C-alpha cells in the first residue's frame, strides 16, 4: 500500500513530540497502520531556528499553502494553536481534500461548526483526540467506546495547571500567587495562566465533551464558570477538615431531560476517585445508562502525552478507520438541542467562608438570612480568635476578624444568590466571601 503522507503545522511543544514519534518510531507506526506514515512537510514561523528533533533537509519550511496543495499529502496535522489562522488553514486543507487532525480546543469551541460542516461537504474527516485532556483518550472513549449508552453525566478535572496549583496549596499551605510562580518556574503553568485559572480552558473542553456526549451545542458563556484565583490555602484546609478535597470540577448532568452545566472549584468527598487526582493529571468520570460510571485518568497535557493522542489519530486515518467512523458517528452532530437547566434551578450544597467580626449574634445573623431563603445549615467551623491578652471584652472597634466556615444543605442557586444579596448588608461581614458548591 502506498505510504500515508502527513504535513505538520507547528513544531512547538506538541509538534515536536508528534515529529519525534513519527520519525523515531516509524517502524512501529507502520506495523500498526499497515503502511508507512511519512512526514512530508513541517511548517513553522521561523524555519531557521534550531529544533528539538532531527528532520531531514528540506522538510522544515514556512509555506503552508505549498503543504496543503501537495497532492501527495493525505492529512494535515494542526498543532500551531490560535483560532484565526488555524481556522483558515484547516478550512483550506479540507477544501483541498485532506483529512485533518487538530489538538486545538479553542479553535473547535469557536469555529467547530464551520470546520465540521466543511469536512462534511468535502467528505473528509476531522480527528481531535488531543483537544480534550491531552493524552487521555476520552474523545474515542465517549464517542466510540460508549456508543452503546446514553451518557447521563460527566464530572471531570480537565485542567492540569489548576489541579497542580490546588494540590500544592493543599499540601504546603502556600498562598495562591506563590504556587502560581512555582508552577510557572516548573513549566506547569504558562507565562500568562489566565485561561487555566479562570476556568476558561476547562469550560472549552467541557463544551466539546458535551457536544460529543449529548449531541448538543453549548458555549462556555452558557454555563456557570468560576476560577480558583479567589481561593486561599485556608479554604483547602477547611475542606480537608470537613472530609473534602477542592477540585476545579467541570460537570454536565442530564436531569429530567435538561442539562446542568458548570465549571467551578468544588468540594469533592475525599473517598471519591476524583478527589484523589493530584498534580497536573486529569480525570474524566462518565456515566452511561448501560455501563454505569467509567473513569479515565492520566496526563492532560505535555509534549509526549499530547503527541500520543495526535499520533493515534494519524494512525487511525492511515488505517482508514477514522474515515468510516467519523461520518457515521456524526460526533459534531446537530441533533435536537438538549435544553439547559436554568442556572437559578441548579440545586446543590454550598461551602461559604466569611471573614466576620468575632462578636455576638454574627452566626445567628447569617443563619437568619439563610433560613429566610429556606437554606438550612449543615455545619459550622469557627476556630478561636488569637489571644487578645487583657482585652477579653474588647470594645467594638477591636473585635478581631476571624474566618467563619458554613456548610449548607441543598438549595437552588436562585435561593443562594438571594441570600448572598442579603449577606452584603450584614455589618459584621468583612470583605468578600468565598462560596463553592459541594459535589454529592
Ligand atoms: N502544550 C500542551 O501540552 C497541549 C496539550 C493539549 C493541546 N494543546 C494544543 O496544541 C496546540 C499547540 O500547542 P503548543 O503548546 O505545542 O504550542 P507552541 O509550543 O506555542 O507551538 C506552536 C507552533 O506553531 C508554530 N506557529 C505558530 N504560528 C504559526 C504560523 N502563523 N505559521 C506557521 N507556524 C506557526 C510555531 O512556530 P515557531 O516554532 O517558528 O514559533 C510553533 O512551532 C494548541 O492549540 C494547544 O491548545 C497543547
């Protein structure tokens, strides 16, 4: 059989890993694909720079159009990132009759409809295993291996950077900013980690998983998204005291024909597998009506882990399997939209950490506000204030400020928001409070 020819756009972190696997393991790939897989073009911005992989002369250049128009090329692998140029290159590739592989979740989130429509129109295939959870094969898992199920729920840790930060804050008690700096020095966080810590990256990945699992189109703007940057190490310590770990949890749950969606730092019971995923790893728990709960866990990013997923897609194309399953499974289908459960109706338990004046009636005032909104208290933690020496009955202006942690029973988001509007008027509360949901 003739070799399968690939053009790679991007030779950065992921691209270098892909090139290494294709060049250094050509025999292994050929055995698995039943034909050799040949890297024909590698496109970068700066073709003069030294690279971390040995490539034969002439392979590296900056002419994308030349690679896309090469009649010998079967598939274009896009690992350059960004949304505008990447979109143009993938559309050009599909229109030129090439199949495509991409690791670009932001691109799929913003321009997925247009790209999949172009693939359909041209009878081509789009593979995107690496776009969600890096090396963890969750796209194939949900899209193919669980195709005998109706998926009813997904709970996932989809951002390794934020999970690393939460793990370190919990283990060392260090402040958020210090752990972010350490994560940047170790290469676990980007120079600008905003999209990781504000939940955007996890929300984009959840939107892709929801499209595949439930066949419905959602955008990150459609659901509650809260980052980890307002948390303090004390929140993780209080959560541990209560028997929980804090995880940036992405959740999609089908209840009564409606889909509940959110990405938020969440208290997860310590004995659950999701609570035990530490460091930069990802975990995805998927509920199917036939299979029950299935967990996938592993490296959600990184050079070789992400390349592993990209190369699996390339091999699938070289075998010819992806071209058969892609149109049939209609992974990016436009089925009847599943209505979203209105945010106000989402029902959960809540964790609050307030900073309060250590004086009489404060707990009663908070309980009174919650009670008026039919929210009952489950537990309270307030540790003793530091010793004030002589002033054991201090005047009002000397009341120390202490943290007060409150766990509630289940209530709707609407009830909780209404209570929060009243908390803002309580004079004993100082500064903003932290609220997190509890995953039951
Ligand atoms: N890094 C991960 O662990 C990871 C995990 C999962 C998914 N992803 C996704 O994979 C994609 C790539 O990420 P990365 O971390 O590998 O990025 P990266 O290290 O920044 O590499 C980007 C590569 O694309 C090339 N490039 C950028 N703009 C170009 C242009 N206009 N024309 C030609 N080449 C261009 C760059 O060329 P130069 O080298 O000449 O600058 C570089 O080689 C992104 O979509 C990302 O979201 C990454």
